[in-house]
C-alpha cells in the first residue's frame, strides 16, 4: 500500500509588482515522522534551534558596492609586502574558505598562483604555525576571531559581529580596547595578516616597522601617494574606492588602511553559507536527512551522560560553536607559536592565564566537511579521525604518532628528513593531554569522552557532512565571490590547483 504524500507549505516571500502582490510559497513532502524525527524535534525545541545563525543579523550582499571593493582587495597581491600573496592565498572560496593545507604557505611560494595541495614555499616546509580557519560565515561570530580570539569583542553582544562594544586586538593589551580596530570583528581581523612576516609581509618589506607603519605603507601603495607612489604599474584603485564609498575625496583621504580593512571585512561578511540540509530539516523537511544522519544528529545533541556524544555542549546553537576556548589536545605539530620547543600555548598567549594553556576557540561546524585538515595545527585529515579523537584522545594521539605523525600528511610527502622537523611534537601533545585530564578531574571542562561504537562514529560523521551548504560545493554558485580579470592593479591572484585548473 502506497501512502499518499502530505505536503507542508510556508510563505517564502512577497513581492509587489505594479498593483499586484506576488506570493512565493515553498512546499516540501512531509513523511510520517520516525522515532528519530520525534526525538530530534524535541531536542531542536529544547536547544532553541532555528537552523540559520544568520537570522536577525545585518549582513551585506556580495553584489553591494563595499563587498565588491573588498573582493578586489582580498584577491590583490599588492597587499603582500613582496607582491606574492593576497588574503585569498590562505582563504579561497573553492577550498571551503580556507586553503586545504595542514599548515598555510604564505610568502615566498614557489608558485604564488597555486593554492591547495602542491603549494610550497622556497624553504620546502610550512612556517606559518596554525591551520587556516575558514572565512565562510565570518559575519556570524560575536566573540572573537582567530583560533585564540586575539581579536575580541569586549561586550560580545549577540548578533552584533563585534559592531557595538569596543574590540581588543593584538595592538593593545588583553581587555583594552583598540580604538582603531574598525567597525566589526572581520574588519579588525583584516589588519593583521598583512603585518605577519610569514603570512603576507615578508622579511624585507618595512623591516622593523610597527604594525601601523606597515599598514600605512600598504594603503599608500594602493592609493599611489606618499611612500607608496609609483609602486603599482597599473592603478585604478581610486575610482574603485570613490564608487564603493560614494565619495569624491582624493586618494590620500579615501584610501586609508581603515577603509581597506573595512571593505575586506564586508566581503568576508557577505560569505554566508548556511543553507544546509540540517537547516532545511530544522525548518520542517524530514526528507533531506538520511536515517544515519538523523541518528548522528541525535548523538550530536544528546549529552554523554544520556548516551549521546555530547558534541553540542561546546558546538552549541545554530552556529554550532559556543565561541569559547577549550583544551582538546589535538596533536601539536608544526613550528609552534614561540612558546619553546615548537609549542603553542593557545589562548594563554593572549590572557597570560595558565588555565588557558592549550585552549583554542571552538570551531563552527557549518561546512566542516570542506575545511579539513582539522585542528589548530591541521593534524587530522578526516572527520572520522576527529570524532575518534573525542572518543579516546589518548589512543588517537598514540595512533597518530605511531603511524608517522606529520610525515603521513599529504603536505609533507617528499620532505627531506621529515621525521626530524618537530622533535618535541609528541611531548608537547602529551602535555596537552595531561591538561585535559587535569581539567576533567577538576570538573573544569565540558570535554567528556563518549562511548561510541564504529556504527555510531559513522553516523556522527554522516551528520557532520549534512552541515554543508550546497553553494559552497558548486563552482558556478561560488563565482560571485571569485573575481574575473586582472583587478584594478594588474596584481589579482587568479588561483589554480596543482593540475593547473582554475579554482
């Protein structure tokens, strides 16, 4: 016997055309709810989920003038000290808003246009110490940017993206407002990769200068005035800024680094990718998730003490992040952040509080299937490895180092003397694992390992894959965020992959 389909409809939009009102209605087939559906619906209500963290926020559209200017700046190598990097070098839309690498390759790339696997620098090994976070959904963070929130809203107002209260940045002490931070968190964040020697600046450009001196020189380069006059062979940036800012002011007045960072921030804030199968499910379409994904969702939202995986204890809300910092003890690989023996103390570097050692900001899980490798040092390649780490961190770390540690990762294939690169990595990771254990004994952490079998692990991974916006998988859809041509200065980075195909 075939059941007759039941349809659930809702009003999507109303448009006024002449004297007529045109209504757009969306309908989805509504099947009989399963036990998993009923349990999930209760959890959705209990955790106040609507599926769309962008709702109630003021966010720009990519077609707006400022995001269009910001996109051109984001892709311009003229903001790299030696004209060989742009913001996009580590954050390309076709790579999930990141770079697809364990650790980024910023300056001195052997082929600046090649992004993703195959990108190398002249040293042969990456020197940037932390994995590139995605810039997708940058407009949805309210607490801080970077893995240690070193750009941080002091008020953390909901749905404000740092636009209400002052912002602290690395240019000021912890808890002290940076009066030049900018309009919001993404704008404030945009002021720092350009000052990093390994990410965008290089050694020789403005060697020994302050961050503000570096930024001022870059603004003068883009504007074609002062110390930057003549550094660009082609330069039509003034027209671009006058259009975007609706201003007739001259370059020296209009093309400031504050305006550059603001435009880049607006471009990043336009990258809203939240229309996931999970979003659609929360809004009533029971057909978009498989039964395994539903079971995975139940595990995700159910606490450990109730038989679940407890993921939403930290990956909470519609953003799927509490925006706080936790000790997870993913393998500590790479050159480190200068804390001795290639170590990286995480949030403690900002707060100077030993309790924050090895704590990193909870990642948003939206589009997580596109943003690997995972962890602050990009040590895990797959979501299954990540889930297994949460189930048994000690075993996962043991397996990681027993199976070749960083040398098993694609980015390190063929590196000479690979195994000698980070001699203290395993010891540093053990210190982080000890910190997890201390926090558990003191009941200071929400990180409690769940008891999951292989089937449940697979179900949880399947649910995480349902957090992907289809547009983020579609090059044609992403085209709105990837400019054509050569840009206003002839220095646009038009990225290719290792096979030479355009990204």
